[in-house]
């Protein structure tokens, strides 16, 4: 048995509790690459076309927000690790209605990610190998469901290798790009950084476009917070969360801002028809660029689908543990896997996969839009919860392993900034459907949460809540 396996402890936790078989290397790699999705490799082209080279500012603004939110979440998570993460903290800080609302909205978001990523994976498989897309979508979804059902260690192992491939791909891309910029890459057909101001200047589409692009980029960061959920199923949650929070600055700086800089430096911002990464590789002269990017994007898609199923099932389990979902979702396998939560999340997600093929595009698009602003709602709940719980911890002279910088001033600044972004979304024609339908879904769920709190009271009987109330 390796040292790491010994650190990981047993596959299952105590009776009635989730397993603890995520190893330190799993948590490390999830924290490093949890922020990297297919949106970076392909979707970033939309943001670049929106703002031009000034998209670098958009990514810097969105990245700064994520860094601060992760810092706040890290403070709460190291003080009280929990697989329900920010949903639990919202419950403790704001009341039962808030934990209920945030938990169900977050679950809904990741359930809808499943059909999006399954469809994307199916399209790539169909292009590379052939065959009907629905067969590939079914195969990918069933495979990752099976691995998630066996043990949390399987999720960690798959995610470790998925993440490693993504990291290697991005580091290689940046290295090749830097060599091309310096004119040192053999046979490169492009060099220099002239496209930072050509053809239309750095602020190609004006200053307002920076904010519009930021709204696009912000959702590509969703998933950074997964490590605080996953760490609860590891032997040393505090250490894993602390390392993830402390590394988020360089992760965003290198993986996002670094790679986007290479893109806008080497190719015109308005010529990214094949996706940002692929266009750059083709401009440099890398052979088989399309096939290489298909494999990388497929890995990113599979990683996101894997994480979506894992995250949705753990949030559903946490809701059941707090009596905010049917008790059946708490049922565990011998390895500590919440199998009912996994199957329920997969089943609803796969129904949406079928809907994506059967229903008209607009109907599925509207369904997807109901979760369009959930990332910002979650970030807002984290900031408000940390403001409340942070004041309580400081009043009790408690010092967790991670503390928020310049509390409470930066926390308040984040709250104001998120509210401002939500308001801007309401006036952005490209974001109006997302903010409207997301707000409607949030109002419905919050209404149910408030009703439940009035009917059943503000406390629950979960072990986590009992432990919290005993220590607070």
C-alpha cells in the first residue's frame, strides 16, 4: 500500500456517511483543473470576438471575482468542511430557506450541464468515429454514471487523468505560443504581438464590450468551487481546501489569462471561426490541429460531465441530509456512494439529453436559460454568508486555516459588484433571457424555501447541523 493510499483511508466513511477515498493527488488535480472546461478551449472565441484584445481585462475582472469568492468559501469550508458546502453555509448564515434555495438551484444547474456536455461529447465522437450521436451520448453518460456509482475514488481517478490531460494541453499551448511570439518556433507562420492592437486597436469594440465579454467569461469559471465539495470526501479536508484556495490565483493567471494572451497576440480577434485554440495552432502551422483539439475538448467535456454528475449527486445528498429532499437520496452503497442521488441526477440529466434531440432547440434553450445566472446567485450567497459567518467567527476569536482578506470591506465590495453585474445582465440583450428565466426559477425555489421554513421551522435534524449548533 502506498503512502498516499494510507493517507486516503478507507473507501467508505462511517456508517451513514459518505466515503473518504479521494486521495491527496485527486484533490490537488481537481483543484488545479476544476476551473478548466470546454468553454476555455472553444467558447472563449465568443468573448474575444465581443471585446477584442481587451478581453484580457474581462478575464482579469472575472478571475478576480472568482479568486475573492474562493477565498470567502475557503474561510467557511476550512472552519466547517461539508459536502453541501455553500448551501450549508447559507443555511447557517441566512436561514433554512437560503440553504434550500441555493442547494436546489445549484443542483438544477449541474443537472442541466449533463445534457449539454453529453451532446458535445457525442458530436465529437460522431465526427471522429462515426455513428449516431444519441448512442454516443448514452454511452458516455452511462460509463461515467457507472464509475461514479462504484466509489468516490473512481470519480477522483477519472478526474485526475482528465485534469492532467487538460493541464498538459494548456501548458503545451502556452509554451508553443510564447515560442511563436518570440519567433523561435520552427516553421511558425505567425509571430509577435501586433494583434494586441491590430486591426482595430486594443479596445476594438469599445469599453462597454469589456463588461459584455465579462458576462460571457464569468460562467466559464463555474466549477472552481467543486473542490470544497470534493474535499469533504477526503481524509484531510482542511489541507485540500487550503491548497486549492491558495493556488487559485496562479491557476487563473496561467490557464486563463496566459492562454488568452497568446490567442489575442497571435491571431486577429475577429478570425476565430474554428475556436480560439485551434485557430492559433493552425496559424502557427501545427499539423492535425483540428484532431488534436477534438481530443482535448473531448477530455474537457468528459471531465465536466463527470464533475457535473458528482457535484449534483453530492448536493442532492446534502439536501436529503438536511431534510430538504426525500430521505431516499441519502441511501449509500457499502463504499459510501449516495447511489440514489447519483441515479436521480443522471436520470433527470439524461431526460434532458433526450429532450435536446427531440424538442425544438428553442425549448431546450429556454430550459437551459433557467440556470443561466445561477453562478452569480451562488457567488452572491457565498459572499453574504461569509459576511454573516465571518463576523460571528471573529467575534468568537476563531481563526480558520484560510481567512478572507480585508474583511469585511472586500466582502462588501464583492456583494456590490455581483449585484451590479446582475443589473447589467438585465440591460444586455444577449443576457436578458438568462437573467429573466433564472430569476423566475430562483423566485419559485426561494418561495418554496420560505414556505418550508415557516411550516417546519428554521432548524433541521441532520448530523452536520447538530454538530454546528453544538459548536457555535
